[in-house]
């Protein structure tokens, strides 16, 4: 069984300030973890992924996330928010080494608002 | 290169009618997935294809839902006797194989009136 919990449904930051979107996961297997972003009326875009290599993962648009097994967390961060970062962000888990389909399990999403 | 495409982008149908949603995956991607995004349920997995076979149909909500994939490429998701609770955005994704990155299409917004 696998699940993800996104701790905040909505986060508001000022442009130029740091972003922190929190995610905790649960998985019976060694997980793959992802962050996807969805802009209004657009498809889902992969920001970054963790697949048991380096625990600090860098993604597109200046985002990064750190896999912390002891805390079962995979929080998404960015040093300085930009107006174009306003979107819905999804933390996603997928099992690896199960021999079955890698269906993705999505968190409920965090809506990021960026203000001037 | 071309990404995952889905058609139609929007579909409005009357309750009780059947609908077909189409997905064209990225060329060469052997794995194809269907997901549903709705207000009450978030993003849910529906079905997974590896080639033309569907080893995991565990997410299909009822026997009114079915999907097929032909030629290892295009997939069709069919919903029979649509109900209002079927209203959602249906997303398709494809990947090179099991466990690799999934690329999503723009979705089909289904509204059942």
C-alpha cells in the first residue's frame, strides 16, 4: 500500500520569498517520489523525481526536494518564488521493485499563490 | 517532439449516453495509463496498459468503464450509461516502460448533464 499526504491545501507567499510545500509519504516498498505541477487549464508537468539515487533532487524552474527516509518526507522548496510559479502542485508516490504496474498515487494537491 | 494528445478536449453528454475518450501516447511509449481528476476525489488511477494488455484495471470504478488499446498505441476509454458522478477530467499518460517517467496529456473534460 502507498499513500501521500500533502500537509497544506493552500500556500501563499510573496514574490521573491522562499517556497516550502510539504509532503509525507507511506509505502510498503522502496518508493519513487515525484512532484508534478499543474497550471490552470494545462496538463500535468513533472518538476522532479526521486528514484533511490541522490536524496537531494533538483528539478526544473529552480525547484528542489529532499528525500528524508527517517521522516518519510519529500518536501518541495524553491529559494525565491516567481509569479509564474502560481499553480497546483502534486506530490506523487509510485512503488518500485514490486513487479507490478507503476501506477501513481497522487496527493490531494497544494495550491500555491504568489503575491506581489 | 509531439507529446501525449487526447480528444476531445471537452465533452458534454446527457446522462445515460455512452462516451468514448481517445488517447494518443508518445510514439514508442509502451506503457499507457488513464487517470481521473475530479473535485471530490482528486487524481485517481484507473487503468494501466503494457502494450495492448491491461495488467492492472484495479482503478476502474464500475463495469460501465472499459478501455482498450490497439497496435500498442492509441487507447480508448469508454464509459457506458454515463452518470453525473462521471463528470471529471480524464487524463492519459504514457511512459517508455513500467517504472519510468509518465508524461501526461492535457486531458478531456467530461460533463454529464
